[in-house]
């Protein structure tokens, strides 16, 4: 990604945001130095181990958090204490260069402990990527310092249709936000979200305003079947002043491909973690009840294992493709593959839940059985936006390729 400079005039603080087709040739990577090798590999292994420990703790306490408006504060603190909040940052900023296969495993493990916690952590990773891709040096340093102090970040992009978020230069020359975001996970707890807002010239910009914990959030509208512990709700930003350092990137950077759609593999990895936990619980149930040798139960268990392994293969390959920097890997190819991967995981997740429910029976629908809670969470979390569009976009890309199937994803 290129660096997106931000220049502010005294007349209009938003007037001179550099458009993305005129960005500096100096990439952000030249400002942030990473040191691959033994130290980085060791840190990544430590992050995977830390994720396992956090997941075990999160799973043990997940039932207590299964109430409306809940937030897994202790588990988020554990993410900080194990270094997982800073892990997506480069080594020189106190991170672990966590990405690719190691990040995939971390997301899976956290998802296996709590899908709500996984949702929050995935949003944090997304926010770190936005800052590293589009942030100026001082913005990256600001965010890194706040993350090292234990702050969780997130990305909130869904506007209240009746009151969409706007970024306005007012008569006093100050820049303020007006409007609301909805479906904002971590609302009331995340103190520096990345939000999208349109300015006076109808440019869609990313803003990372400072919030105070517990203020401006309303969780009363979040009444879903599952994911109750994600503290999802609406946030009203009206009147909140924005400083120049809080405007990130340029017009349209938020939707820039392949990062915009290509990052979907991360939430699919969290889904996969929940699916792997369900398979473990099914195996435990069949062993405990002594029903595993029943041919019908064995058949369902085999099909469940196929569903989980299918999801794993798609997610791991999607993470690999999305993380490649090869000049031969076109943006459209990355987006198409990740779109197919997220839908393959969705289908596998739905199939898995049906198989688990048929095998376990009514117990799988009774609180406080963990299968009941995880099924609700997974069914809710699988409802990602635009599935039909994602499938159609991927199919269109496949249709337009000259390559045979054996070479389609090379």
C-alpha cells in the first residue's frame, strides 16, 4: 500500500487531503521496519501459545458472558498481557509481525474459546492493518503507543441510515463529526475506533477519533440470537471534534482492493475456530455417551470432520493468497478467492451445526450446554454482509479467466 499524505490548510482543515491517485511514491513499509528471522518466528510461536491460553480461559467464562450488553473485559486484558494486542505491529514498534499462517492460527484459537472475543480481536487486527497501510509516521506511533497501553481498537463502518456519519468543517474552522454508527462491536469500550465518514466534498475518509469509555454508546438495539458478549451497538459521534492527526489516509482508501474484501479471511478464521470447538464437543459427547460406534452417529461424525477440514483448507489457502506480495497475484484474483473462501466456510458451518444438532439431539438446544451457546454465536456471526454479491463477483472473475481450472489460483 502507498503512503497517503495529509496536508491541512488554515482555511479548511480538510481541503488539502491528498487524493489517492497522487500519493507519494514512498510506501508505508519504508517508515516501519520489520526484522524477519529467528526472533520474529519465536515471537509468533509465543503468540500462538498465548492465544491457546486466552482461548481456554475465554471458553471457561463464556457462559457467564452470555447476556445482553456483555463485554469480555478480563479476556481483552489477557490479550494485552500476552502481547496479542500489539502482535500485529512490526517488531520495532513492540509487535510480533503477526500475519499470515500464524495470525490464522491465533484467530482460530481465540474463536474456539469465544466467538465474541474473536470478533473483537479480528476487528482490532483490521484496525492495525488500516493504520499501517495508510497512516503517517506520527499516526502509526500514536496508535502503537495506545495499543501498548492496553487499548483495543476496532473498525466501525456501518452508518445509521437516518443519521449517517459526516465530517464537517464548521464556521469556527474546527472539524467535527456528526451522525451515528451502528453494529459497532466494542461500543462503549473501544476508545479509538476507525470509522468512515463523508466530508463536505463527499469524500469518504477514515477517522480515528478519541472516545471516553462508557460514553456515546447505546447497546439497547443489539438483541440478536447470539454474539451477545460482543458489546455491539450504536455510537453517536455528534459534536465530537477531530484533530488533523485523527484523519487517516485519503478518499476511498477504506474500500481499496484487495485489502477491503481480501481481509475477509480473518473473520472466516474466527468462524473456523468456533467450528473446531463444536467438533470437539461432538466427539466428547459421543465418547461420553458411548454412541460413537453407532453407524449413523459415525456417519455424521465423519461428515462433520469433512466440513471442518474443508473450512480449514479454504481459510488457510485464503490467508496465504491474501498475504502474498507477488506481482503476478492480481487484486481481482485475491478478492475472488477470499470471497469463495468465506462462502465455503459459511456453508461448512451451517452443515456442521445441522450434523451436531442431529447427533446430540435436544441437549444441543438447552442452556447452559456449550453447544447451544456456540451454535447461536456461530449462526449469528456467519451472517456477514453481501454473500450473494461476493459469490457473483467471484464467479464473474472465474468466467473471465483464460486459465484452466488447474492454473486458476496459481
